[in-house]
C-alpha cells in the first residue's frame, strides 16, 4: 500500500501498460477504476492471506490482484510487463532492505516459471540482474503452475514433453556451459528450489502404472495427474542436481 501510494504521487505520468494498443499512464489506470490515493486502504487492497488461500491456488491467485484488479497485479507484481517489471523489482528491493536492516530476518520469495516457452528463464534472469534484486537475506524459490492443459487447449504445445523441456532444457544448457547465458547462471546461484502449484482441490485420477504414457506421448487435452507432474519434475531435477554437483554448482530442492 505504501509503495502504491508513493508511486502514484511520484510517477503518476509514467506509462505503465497498453490498453487495447493505447499507452496508459499510472494515473489513467487508477482513474479508469475511479480511485485516487486517498481512497486506498489496506482493507481495500484485500490481499491478506487466510487459511483457505494455501489449499486452493485459484483463491491464492484471486488474492494476488490488489483491489481485485488484474491490471494492478500486472503493473505492480509482474516481472514480464510493459515496464519490464520495474515496480515489482522496486517493491522487492524495499522489502530486502527492511530485512537487511533487521539483520536476522531472511525471506524465501517466489517467482513463477510457466513452462510456456524456453525463453522464460532468460527473461526472468535478465530482470533479476538488470534491477539487482539481490540480497544476502533473500533466496528464490521457483514455483511452476501445472498449466499444461491450458497451453495444450490454446495450441501452444503438442505434448507434455514440451512443457518439461521448456522448464529444464535451459537449466541443463547453462549448467553445461555457464558462459552460454551468464545472467541465468548468476541468477540460479540464488535459487534454492522448485515448487509445484495449482488448485489442489481438483479431483483427479492418481493412477500411475507401467501402462501410463510417457511425456512424449502425453498429448491429451487433460492435465496429467499431480503425481505424474511431480515424478517428472523429480526425475529431471535428480539428473540436473547430479550434473550441477559435478560442475561445482549449487543444487536445488523439490519442495511442493
């Protein structure tokens, strides 16, 4: 809240997003929602996490939109937006400097990788390095939403293997040759592990047996079960960690 109010006062005329192809300033975004700095309160933001939030990723996501507006989430809480995540980086740096001042507090913050395209890691790493969102008191956990079914229904990918390759191939490549992507190499030294996230209340058939299709052949419209996602994340990470260990690099934990 403090950050949003401060930014509205000092950067009101900064172009923050495109709406139907037209550039919009921060002031215009708030005007389109009939809001001014005076109206904003903590209650209005409605981003407080309660017990339900941690079981249901859809509820968690809904809470992630300040004032229930996805546009504010895009402007303030995304690394990949019109301003290349400038505001999000500033918020993180403020949080980090508070942690550094209090000395004995550390945080493990989360960033998302969606597995939508292989370039995501490079984008995220470039953002982190460009804005120096680095602190001795902060480590990063990467959360991977289980969205294969959505990518498949939008014809973004053919099979589940593509989803896995988009996530893991860039990591194997940069482990093999850190100079091939030095920003990603640097960023990964501050990543501690991976998490798998989605709406955990969805009913699904958890059967995994010898007959189950491999990722290359999984071209169904529906999502593989949770156990399937987790097994292939675990299998890829085990090999990746062994490889990184041999290269003298940090390894990752799987903490769903």
